[in-house]
C-alpha cells in the first residue's frame, strides 16, 4: 500500500480537495491518505490560543466566528447533495462550538494542543465525506487512536505499529484510509502534536508502521529544489536524493520536508517521493538508498542561529574540557548544531536560545565567552566524501565575498556547512547556486 500525504495548500480550498480526491482514487488501489489542515487554519487556531493566553475571549471569538464562516462557505462549494452539506455542517458546527468552549475557562498549553488539533480534524472529515458522497469506499481513522509519543516526546513506533495494524484489521476492505497528520497523543494520553509541519512525519511513521511500498509527500512544488526557491531565482528540482542527503537538507532548512520525516522511512528502507499537487504529472523527487557519486545536489539554509565561542588556555592539551562544556548544554536540553574547535577555543551553534543566558553564565567558569546572534547556517549537500577532491574548494570559492564565522566539513560524508550572518543569506545562497548549479 502507498501512503500519500497532502499538505495545507494541497487541501487549501474545496477545489483542491476535489483534486486530492481524484488523485487518490486514480490507481483504484487501497491507499493510506494523511492530510494537513487547510492552509491558514493552524495559524488561525494558534491566534485563537494567543488571545486566550492573553485572557481576551472577544479576540478569540472573532477569529473563531470568521473561520467558521469560511468553513461554511467551503461546505457549500464542496458537496453537491443536501445530505452531505447538512451532515458536514453539523460536524463543523460541533468543532467550532468546541473551540468556543475554551473561551470560558482556564487556558494552558493542554487546552492549546486541543485547539490546534482541530485543523486536521476538520480537513480529514471534510475529505472523507466528499469521497463518500462520490461513492468511494473511504474510512476515517483517528490519528489520536494510534499515533503516540513516548516520555521523551519521540514517536513510539512499536505502539503505533501494533495499534494501527489492529485498527486496519477491523477496517479491512476499504479503498481509502484517511487520517490526520500532525496530531498525536503523548505518553500521558493527552492530545499533542509533532510540531509545525509535522504531517510529513506522520506520513513517514505510518509508512514505516504498515511497511508501505512508498511514502508520497504531495505539496505545492515539483520536488526538492537545489536551493531555497523562496530566496533564490532559477532553482531546479533535484530528481533523486539519498536518505542522508534529504535528511541534511530537511534539517538545515529545506521546508518542503519536516526535519525528522526522513528517519522512519530510511530505517524501514521505504522510498519517499515528493510530488506537486498542482502539477501531478511532473516527475518530482525520489528519496531512496542510492547515492549518486561525485555530485553536489542542493543547498539549504537555517535561520535564527546563535553562535557561542568559548576561549580558554585551560583547553590546551587538557582532557575532559569538551565534556564539561557539552554537559552544560545537555543540562539545559539545548542541542548543538555545528561545532568547530582550535587548540584554545571552541565555537558552537544553537537554535533554541531559551536558556542562553544560563548557558553563558556557566560557560564563563571555563573560559571567555562571546555570543553572535542573528546568524544562519548554509549547508551544501551531496556526495562530499573527502576523497572527492575539489568539492569543498568549489563551495568555499562561492562564499569568497561573504564573511564566514564558522565552517564545518567532514562530520558526515554529505555536507559542508558555513555559518554566516542572516543578513548575508540571500547573497550567499545566490552565489552558491551560480557557482554550483548554473
Ligand atoms: P506543505 O504545506 O505541503 O507541507 P510546505 O510549505 O511545508 O508545504 O513546503 C513546501 C514549500 O517549501 C515550498 O512551497 C517552498 O517554498 C518551500 N521550500 C523551501 N526550500 C525548498 C526546497 N529546497 N525545495 C522545494 N521547496 C522548498
Ligand atoms: N497543520 C500543521 C502546520 O501547519 C501541520 C502540517 O501542516 O504539517 O504546521
Ligand atoms: Mg510542510
């Protein structure tokens, strides 16, 4: 069975939902569908929560009412029969009444998670009703019944596998199985989610759980491009990527894929195909185990990076210095992305700055500390094995007019990373595209 995931834009209007219905029924084979919320909905749900955190129920109600009217409009457009219009309107009204119920009581992150989950609940119910109206044998499986994270907030794959296989046995014989992306339960059974953009992760976890033949991520662009199309002109789709290359690109900012989405597919050896909903015949990108030798594939960039440097003569020839430094980051659950060292100094980058001042205070016990904020990691990805002569020179040459704060190479066979100022990102990405691809 194939897993097909459709993102927010792909289900962003009644027209698009109809397009999705025709795409998923085309092969006639049983298919597992994962849907995001309609584009803009998750942001509106977060806005509602922001009003409620600030104890402003009027603000929240206004957003709720506007969103509800939009959904009523979608229903009129999507269904052709009164039966399905009424059925779906009743369901949507229930969801919006549920949202209104939060404007009355205490508001914590627990309530927020329940609110934010409703976007995917709405989109999946609308699409399954549409498919059923069209006479397709489709059923909705609630992600909250099988998608679970453990105490470390990591997906609990053995549990997901067991639960989903039992649920699918009960629902044997359907052509289309639909579920919500993004949402899950945590180890305590509470409604939770897999972070923004997490529907890709849902699809990949389901693919691994049911041992799918392929995981398809359908979005608004024809595959992984060789540079960020939001920043750089003339980017092109990359036809094939190795799992490692795709992971690096996703982790270092290629928004088309959620950073962790490649892992479950890679461990289960299931190919991931990126496809364009607006142009279904375009080839897209296939991500699999094959490594094309001696080729630089793509560039990506990750913003909001902070660099921390610690200089200490005590590091000279001393053992255990790095451990002490890393333990400080670990104790504040702050992960380090990039590292460069010299005999007397160490530079690291972090993304999560919520404990920056505590970390800096503790590091000062071991040396002189300096911090650079508003930085950006630019990552060049491809077959960058050190035996391939000249590739790192090519990348460095493209950066010749950009002030570079750190360079990291040799950590994996697939990447060379540069730390630069966020303000120089566009210039750096464009220059890399010109030198490496154009
Ligand atoms: P969805 O809502 O379908 O999950 P996303 O907005 O999360 O879609 O991801 C698709 C977007 O990712 C594209 O519209 C594009 O602007 C952006 N993007 C960033 N980097 C890349 C890249 N290297 N290749 C393709 N798309 C990218
Ligand atoms: N709806 C969620 C978001 O907007 C999850 C997703 O679309 O992947 O982040
Ligand atoms: Mg996405």
